């Protein structure tokens, strides 16, 4: 019964994230989980944590079924089962956190406090095991909450830990009040310190605005997903992007197209791209687009982002030629969509395992920023924006903004694209650097260094967003430190709790007097 209760509580998770953003909801959800966990031993704690995670992930990621059902060639029941299996796998991490907190606790309330470092460890594991899928992490739900002041300091991951730690302290204090016990002064002090730090964070600006500005034109083509790689739609698609872009060659510094906007491999589109390179350079502009590249020497596909037109403001000619260095190749590939594990076994089973261009090779983890008319753009293709450590590793002192290209047409009118945009907003808030997001059918948007949307195209419409983006110099602690403060905090906290647990367990153990 408790497993069902926690599963139902977890299933409310979509309401905590965009587009709803009821940030108080996960505080109640996790408080319920912590209240219940303290009463049960190791394996029971795992089951309770797993049940909560199953509801959290299966419900929160239900939008994945849209792409499986509409483009994967699988029946509705099978696509629903695959989403359930994905949720069941991700729930193993929340189950593991509950088990760890139970396994290493020896006293009442201690497992509640141990849950925060245990949660930190399992969320870290979730971010990289089996390529990693850190979607629906708790911190994203707090982007509009008072806890958001922690984001430039500790990042999304660290903010998740702070939230769980605060809830753990509150749950323990409430249990002490209910039991009419003396309140723990150390927990009260911890809560006061975190509350003051939260308020102080809201008075601090972690970036400095410069006089530098870039005129942007973001092109949202709104190409139907089923038409994107249809041979008969190739030229209509390419001409559509040209028609939408030409009026902005003169006024924009950089025109930006979505991920794989050019519906043919780069080498076969060489003349088309070279013509664009010449046209935009005449107007002293640059154009950045996503394109699929096939390297014939390596016999490998790459999901790429390239820059056309002038590279530096003083240039008079474009610099594009096939395989030029001003490009980015996607590093973090999407399982099934961009590579298929055990492909000899899985590809024959269903169309979802044999999608067009699902045999990509990854680029390097650290690559040069793209340069367009003197501006330095940090590239992130599709769900790479969900990996803050990859973004952080590629930020340089010259980085002007983060550019993420995507195609969320796979997910229709579900909440998936909204969650994706919320993740992009998180990266802007963490690093104090604007994020420019360009997609095929939405949600194309520009996010400032505070994580606020300052310009946005309507979803499911062809549109061009023009915006003058101010460039700023970032000084966020998270940019400099990454997740190291979180690990130190968790290690110190875990060690302290273990020592206290051991001492109290020994002091409370019965004394055995040997008979003479």
C-alpha cells in the first residue's frame, strides 16, 4: 500500500516542471518519501524508493511515447511498455539512494539525514551510466523558486542536494516536535544558515554586462517530421530556409538554423552551402546551421554544426569549404536515435531501431567554440544541453553565448519540448551566460543570463525571431568550481553523520558484565 502511495505521489512529477512549474509540489513529494523511509529496513526502503522513482520518471517522461508511437512503428501498448521500462530503470537510482541511507544508518532519524548525500551519489551515477540520462532532476523544478539563488553557486545538481538536505532537516525537526523531544540545535543552525545564504544569493549578480551586442535572427522552419528526410521534400525544405533567411542578411550579425536543417549530407550540399556562404558574406553576416556530415575516409556519420559567411568582422569573404575547422560534431549521442547498442540484434526488430541516420559517431568531449563574425558560440546539439559538465568543459574566456540546436518535432504537442527549454534556461542560470535555442518547430527562444526567456517563437509555426542580445562576462562560482563543492559537502556531511551514528549506537548498546 505504501509503495502504491509513493508511486502515485511520484506520478505528479510533470506538474513540478515546465510548462506548469509548481515548484512547491516536489517539496511535498520528497517530504512524504522521507517521512515513510525512516520506518523501514534496507530492502523495504529500496522498494519504497523505487516505487517513488517509478511514478516520478514514468509519468514525467511519458512524452517519450509520442516519438515511439508515431515514428517508431510500434503499437501503442508496446510504446507504453517501453516508457514504463525506461521509468523502471531510472527508478533504480532512487531505490538505491533509499537503500544506501537505510544501510548506513543506525539510529532514529539518521537515515533521513543520510538521504541527501545518498541522493547526490545516485543522481551522479544516473548522469553517466549507460551514456547518462539526467532528465527530470529535482533542481530543474526549482528554477523559479527561492532555491534558484543556489544555481549559479552549486549548479542544478548541488541545488538538488540543498533542497533534499533542507527537507531532511525539516522532517527530522517535525518528528521531534511531534514526539515532544528537544529540538536539534545543529539542525536548526543548518536551516538558518541555508535560509540566510538563499536570501543573500538573490541580492548577488554573478555576471557583468558588457557593451558588446549581437544581432540575431533565429529561423524556425516548422518542417513536418515525416517530410524532413523525404527525397522529394529536399529542395522545398532548403528553399524555405533560404526564403525565410534572406530578408535578414543585412540587419543580422548571425542567422541561425536548427539541428540538421539541411536535409542532405553536407558533402552533397556543398554547392548549396557555398552559395549561402558567399551571399551572407556580401552582407557582412554569418549563418550557423545544423547538418549531417558523412566522412567518407572514416566511413562515419556525424551530427554537426557549421558556420558559414564571415568568421571575423574584418573579413570580406566567406570562409566555408567542406570539412573546414569551424565546425562542431556532437559528442553526447542519443541512444536508439543516433546510435543503436547491440544493433545487429535490435535493428531487425522494429523501425524504431532502424531510424534514418542512427549510426552516428561521436565527436570529442572538448571542442573549439564556433566563430561567427567574431562572436564565439559554445555549441550543444539537442539533449547535450542536459549535461552541465560538458558545457562547462567547453566554456572559454571568449565564449559569448551558448548555442543549442534541436528538433523536438519528434515529441509533438507533449510537455517534452517545454522541459527541454527549461533545461536550457537552467544552463544559462548556472553559468551566467545567455543561451540561444533554435529548433525546427519549437520552442525556439533566447534566454538571458538570469535564465529568463527574453524572446520566443510560437510553437508549430514557421517564424524568425530577431533579437539584439547583450553579451556579458560570467563570474558564477559554478563555472569555476563545478560540482567539487557538492562532493566535499556530501563527503564531510556523510562522514560526520557516520561518526555520530557509530558513537551513539555504541553508547546506547547494553553493557554486558562478565561473571567471575
